[in-house]
């Protein structure tokens, strides 16, 4: 089945304005950028520029993270990261990888960087964080995007887990090395599934899922559309990276990924020593040799600078260990220092390849075969991929670079001097692939031990994958909207083992028996409003703590907990802490291997008694009150001011209570035994429809903008919390063209001591007193609600046209949209062509304050289509220009520029029909009054066709207008 994408192609929509800019920026109702340009290089520059406008602070944060200079403005808490990335030589590796790019890819990445640099100054003016830390945006280099990709994914494969296994083997015994093997602290995963046409309503494939990452504010994924004559792709970009690496839909083929859980980075225990001249030597298979070494300085805000020695052996950069001492080579002495020295070997550092040559090829893909070929160039991270195209072809494979080396390298830190642990030069492990979909028409990827099993050690339990397949297999005729039921499923299959032990726990007291009976009746869904889910979580926490206190784990808990060790940098402590490890591995620890069955029963019984007693005094509240999002922010706990001038905690706005749990399909991962708050969860959700791309869906945890106070900073949060999805708008006629502009640091540019009389509703208003909330760079408005989610004052379904809804204008949330409309040349009769964004917002705030004047957005099938304003003539200056009759009711109408001439025949007249129906739904309204500009012959002719009677011309301060009247009698409503 072929998708109908012709109406979406750039340059083919009606009424495409010719602009001086070399690219065009449109936004949908959620502020999501849609870019189109004449060629791919210009489009890459446009993507960089738009990202700099929306995400300047995020881009600056990532640039500093690449360079290891975050502490220079964030202070001592960032030193650990800065030290690691300098030692790991992330920036130098990015330079190497950029130098090895194909020339056309290098030019494409450079164009993106040029766009970033062009937009950063303007973006920084919008972002208050720069002023808060006294920082000016720095310049991006052509290799910076590769550095961002590396720094984002260097911990992705979880190499610090090898440090944990090393400690477990040393303290508990070699046979316990993989006792805690599961997807634990620090890992990232995802859900993804593919339905063939046999299981969908359209007969075309659906591809859906959600990446589970540590959630950041602003978000780690950016919804975007990239269009030029070569391609037109929607998807989820990583800010700072050109193209769409992980999730995209070209209109012909779509792809998505999950973490393969592969192991492709190694840790080597190095022997290093200082030479008499101050250099460093390392011991390799052929003896001692000179290693690279140099010293760098980390600037720290509010503290003294710190020095870090960067050492690199033949295996790789030394990331653990300080200050090698002197040794005596002749005597065969080891280094004088007692510390541990460990180097990191990772593919891009070895090969100089990062896989960026795959990115432009993905944008140009039109078939599954094209995606497959592009991904042959993929390197890091190693992913499982699902793809489908409009012809019904599908793909299920692993993509990335996994070196060939002994299995022991995957498990532990291995000796650097032993040649048995070396990588086989130039060799990579063959990557698994399979027939994408079986006879049931379903393919699932959820980090389980499946396709990628030969490549890793620790995988997610099978619960998510099994539950997704169970849900999808229960029905056919699936639609994009119906995928939300899968995204948000909260059944916790991993609860079975602990509840089974609870069911057979001996000798329970009355309270514990009541707890047992309650939890055995529980449906095992971690719903936000469930108190049973909270009770289960309490029991789980107590069991984790009792396991941590059990003698069987004494070597890695309490005072012996590896996270207390000073041998490893503090950055790696999340991987070394015992209680989180026990919490994530609880299901397996309660099953076999650690404790006898009787001990497990006794342990769960003791927890039931303790939790039951506590619940008698403090009954459990709803799970969502405890299970709240806790995202990472470079500048946390900022407190902006609400639009009413009152202070409100930003923490409250970004920490909603949410359903789900670690092993649910709705994988919102707290740390069992430590906290019910969660930082890892769905960093985005998507549904790609291969039958009708415009029926695709997506959502992110916050919004399209990274600017605090922006209408689109957190407008998607309510959708994300409820599990709903926003539409992917692909018709250019339904988007809002945005003109590039610079924002002033001053809230107003006109003289605010004088009446300002250029509003479309000509009311004189004295704005002599500035309001504290007028500067968006200093304050944040009340959490905005997208127009499509606002209650309607009128809703009318019109056959062959769609559903028209009238919703109140939100001045703060809608200012950018309205500014784009009223400053178009086609809106010159509206009288606001030279208005700034702030002036437009101020005018509609004034309208909103009046009981006699109202402004509405008219939505056609949920998309803003027009601005409709009403007023009472006797409370408006127009009332001084004619004899106002009882029952007169004035209206203004501005059709959105996205409508386009000829897009729908009779478009404006049809909208007017709905507006007039709304006006006359109030019996008190007898006559509609309009006052278009006397020169607007097109509007006057339209009014006459509908039935308006033209009246006299009137002179107003800002224009000469022509009155027109429409009575109930003229419509046969009298």
C-alpha cells in the first residue's frame, strides 16, 4: 500500500510564499519546527539554526560537557564529569572521527554547525540560564556534534558494571560474578514494536514505541521535520546532532531503535610508572613502553582550579587512577603508587569511526533496503532496529560495531599486559538479523535477551516484551491512536515472585494476613491512583533492605558496599551501589541461587509484618503521589514567577505523578529500595503510520522549546502524563510560518506612557505601569494549555469540512502564533504588521481583561484556522461612529495564513457560518456588526454573499472602515 504524501511535499502546497530567507521555518500548534529548504546543506544549516533558537542553553550545556568545562560555570559538582571526559579524550576522539567522515557528510555536519553558530546569540537572549550563571554562548566547531554524540553515549553500554562485577567476584566469589545480572542502574532501554498490515486498520504497517532514557529538562529528543526536494522526513532528533538518527519517517519508510544491550567497551587493568623525566610508561604484552601523557586544568566556579593528568596507553585512555609513581625497570619493580589504573577501550577511539555517514543516508531512504544499507555504516551505540516501508517490507536487525575479543572482556576488568585479551584488529562480530515479523504479524524489541543475546551479558527481563506481544496479539485492526493503550500498560509481571512467597509465608499475624490478602487480590497494575500499588512498593522496599542486611551479601553491603570505595571515581558510584543492584535484581534474587527457599519465605514474612504494622498507622496513598518524575537539569530548582506575579516552584511543574514501574511497559524506573521517584522513563513516544503519515503520532515529556516561560516549554507534559499523543501535522497548509526575529531584552519597544491605539479592536488603553511578568526572560507564565486541549465555547461539525471549535485565546501561549498571523502581508488590513511579539501579547492580554471583548482561536479538526474576536459595540469606540441598536454584537475575523488560496473551496464562508451560528446561539444577539477596512474589497464582497447588508463608511483613528450588518431575519432566524 502506498502512502499519500504528495500534498506534503515542500513547494507543492498552495500559496507558498516566496521569502528572502534561504529556508523556511514553520511551526505546528505545539511549536514543533517544520523546516524546508532548497537543498540538503541549507536544510542542515536551518536545523542547526532552529535548534539554537529553541535549545540554546541545552546546546551550550552539551558543548561544555564535551570539552570538560562544565565546572567553569556550574561549580564543583560538575568536576567529576569534566575529569572523566578529559581523561577519556572525548573531544579528541570527536576530532578524529570528523576527519574520517566522507567529504559530503563533513560538509553536511559543518552546515549544521554553521546554523547553530548563527542562531546561538539570539537563542541565548531568550534563555535566562545564561544570565543566571554569567555565561555567554561559545562557538561550535565542525566536530562538536560528534563530541555531543560521544559524550551522550559513552556510558550507554554500562562499562562501569564491570567494576561492580569485579567487586562481587572478589568479595563474594567467582561463582557470584553475574548474580545481579539484569538491566540495572545507569542503563538505557526502550520499547519498540512493528505491526504488519495484516494487523492494522489501514492494511499498512505501524511502527511504535518509546525510548527509555534518563529524562532531562529540556528533553533529550526534539520533534522536528526536515524537508527539501530530496527528502521530507519527520522524526525525533537529538539536539546538537544533524538529521534523525534513531526515529524517523520519510513518508515511504520508517525506522526505530532500542538499546541492543551489547557489550563493546572494555576495561583493562594497567601497570603504569613515572619516568625520571616526568613522563609515563605502561606495561604491555611486549614490556614497558612510553605512554602518552599531558596535564590539563579544570576551571571551577567558586573554587580553585583542579589539575588532571591525561594518560593514554595502547589499550586506550586511563580513566581510573591518579599519579603513577616511580619504578625500577631493571629490578622488575611495579609502579610505586598503590592505586588502581584502568583504561577504557571503545570503538570510535580505536577506529576513528562514529557512524555519522549513516545519518544523511537515512534521510534519503525510501525503502527498507535503503535503511538496511545505511545502517551498515552505524557504529555507536549498538542498537536493535525495526523498520517498515509503504510496500509492506520489514526489517529487524542489530546495527553497530562489536569488536571480536574473549568473552572474559565482557565480564570483568582484564590485564592489559596479557595478549590473550587484545581485540582482533579489524575484526567485528557478525551482527544478528532475522525475518522481521513472524506469522502473527508482530515484532517486538524491548532490550530482552533476544536477537542481540550473543552480544551482551545483562539484558532486561522478558516481561515488557512478552506483555507488548500479548496486548498486540489480542486484536487486529490496530490504529495509531490505539497504540497509547500499549504505551501506558502498567501490569507488573515481575511482582509475581514476591507475591508468591507472600502467599505461602508462614505464621503471619492478623495485620500481615490482611496485607497478604489485599495484595493477592491486587490486579498487579501500577496505576497512578492505586493504593495497592503503593502498598506493594512499600513491601518491595522492605524486602530489598532485608536482603541487603542478610549475611549472604555481607561482602558487598553496609560498610563493605563498593560505592564507598575510594578506588573508583565518584562518577561511577551509581553502578557500584549495592542496594540499587539488589532492588533491580530482586526477582532473580528471590528465585534461585542466593538463599534457601525457607529463608526467602521468612524474609518476605518479616517484611509483611513490618509493612502491615506501618500501614495500620499510615495507610498508603495513591502511587502517583509518590512515583514522581525527577528529571536532570543543569541548573536545578529554579523558581520562576507565575503570570499572576506569584512565585511558584519550578520543581512542582516538572515533577508530575505518573503510573508505571521499572518492569511495566510504561517503564518509569525508580530505584527499588532507594526512592520511588524516577528519573528514567519514556523520553518520547511515537507511532509511525506507513499508510497515512499524517496519522502518525508523537509526544515528549516537556515541549518543543527549551526556553523557560515559552508557551511550548512544557505544553506536552499533560499529554505525556496521560499517555496521549499529539498529531504529526504534515500538510504545510496547516502549519504556521514563522518569520525570523530577534527578541529584545526589554519587555516593550514602544512608549508605554502613551495610549497605544493600533489594536484590531480599537480600544484606548493606558499602559503606564509595567507589570512584573512582562519580561519572558525573567519570568514564566502559568503552565499553558495547547489550544486543542482547551474547553470550547462552541463546537460544530460541518459535513465535508470538519469540526470547528472556538476556544479562548491564551495571550502568553498564543502570542507567537498570532504574531506570525497578524504580521503577514496578507493581514495588512488588520493593522498590526509592524507589531513586535511583545506588543501582540500585550494587546491580547488587554482584550482578555475586558468583560465586553473576547478573542478566540477557531480550530478546524484541532488545528488553528482563524482568529475570531467579539465585542459589544456600545463598549467600543466603534459605537461612537454609528447608532448602536439593542442586540448589536460586533465581530472581527482573521483567517490563518496556512489556509492558502484555493485550499478548500468556500473555506472562509464555511468558517463564518460556524461563527455566526455561535453568535446567534445567544437570543440576546439580534444583529451582527462588522467593520472591515473600506479598501478590503475581497472581505466586503464575501460579507455581501453571506447576506450582510453594507452600511456607511466610518472614519476611525487607524483606518476608514465600512460597516456591514447581518440580522437574524436575513437568515430566517427571527
